């Protein structure tokens, strides 16, 4: 089911997944570049720092996933909560 823009469940799921992906993207980028991005002279360091910063703004992926799980568990019909209206 497609949720309406701004739906709290959709927002929480998007934040959790985007934050998780940001961590994976940063790790893979550093592996591809042989950890060159850890040095101050490579632009990857700046990009990675911003990814990590954005990942933690307004709560990290664990916090959002926990909130989604708690909301689903507390719902009268967890399946309907997960699959949407």
C-alpha cells in the first residue's frame, strides 16, 4: 500500500532506511577508495562526514526502527499497521 505523503509511519520507515543506507554507502565508498577518504586531503572525507551527520539528525536508524516496532506491536491489528490503509 502507498501511504500519504507525510504519514508518520512512512516518514519513520524512510528515515530508518535512509540512515541505514547512508552507513552502508559510506563504508563501501571507503573500501572502494582503499580508505583514502579517511585522510584530510580527499573529498570523500567531507562527504562521509556529512552522511554520518545527516544519519544521526533527528534520531538514528535504530531509534526509528524501535519506534516503528513499538507502534506496530501496540496497534490493534499489527498487519494492517504494517501494510497500511
